[in-house]
């Protein structure tokens, strides 16, 4: 995400008027540790969710990605950016990728989204007691254009770029290695990732 040098208000009403469906989700891992498929099945009893990819009825090959994203951008109001695991500091590229489009990303995972994304730029499943409660809120926004547009207006002042290792991770590593004394920390990777503290089972089902 970056801050725009100049605010640029768009006609969000016109954007929303062109959308005809509520929720889209691209997923190919149907049995993840986060139990996201079970979560979506319960949520979809409240609001329809169109599932694209290997786990759904709407197919989209890797070479058709741009075409499929164009459909999502023009047709859907929400995109489910659900992680396959709940892990500390883990936020996959889907948040950044779909924030570039005219959809509201709904996140579910263990990362601190508020540290990386602008305010009102996403909806966090953690703020709701159950999948049904989240579904009711999305349904409310689907039927209330003014409230829904509040989740798009951040794009007037900020922009999103797709997360890539080349743009972020390697640059961060290079910078820190050139100032190693300021970033020195000794830890056992086994204790960090395999002690059972870094990742956990979902508690919202």
C-alpha cells in the first residue's frame, strides 16, 4: 500500500451500480488447517458465495487469471481473502492482490491486518462472532450502497500493489544485512515455528 500524492475521488456509485453479485472466492486447497471451507459453507447460508477454482463450480485456469479477475472486478462486491492457516504475522498475497481491484476484501487469518492495510480497506472475520454474523453484515452492505462505498473510499487516498518477494522480502533482508548490528537477534527456528505457539486452530467455528 502507498499514499497517493493527490487525492483522486472516483464515482463509486457508478462502480457499484455495475455489480450484480455479492461474494467471490478463489480457492484450490479444499481442506486447509483454517477450516475455511467449513466457515464459508456456514456463511453461504446467509449470503451467496460463488467459489472459483478447484474447490468450486466456476473454473478458472492459471492462464485465464486476468479474464477471471476482470469478471470479479466488474461483477462482485466482496472477495474472500481467507488464509489456509492461522499463524502469527502470516498474511498471504491475496490481501494485496485483490485490494487493487474494485472489491472489498474480507480477511480471515492470524496476521495483524491493521498494521499493513489502510483503515476501512477490508473487513475482518475476527470482528464477528460467527460465520453467520459475518454473512449478515455482508448482506447488509450488499443492500446498503452508501455503507458499502465507505469500504472503497480509501482508494481515493491510497493505492495497493501486489505483494511479491522481489519487492519486499529480499529488499528487507538486504537492508537489514547491511545494518546487521541493529537487527541482530538469536533464536531457535524450531522453537519459533514448531513449538505450537506460532500457529493455532481456528476458534470461530
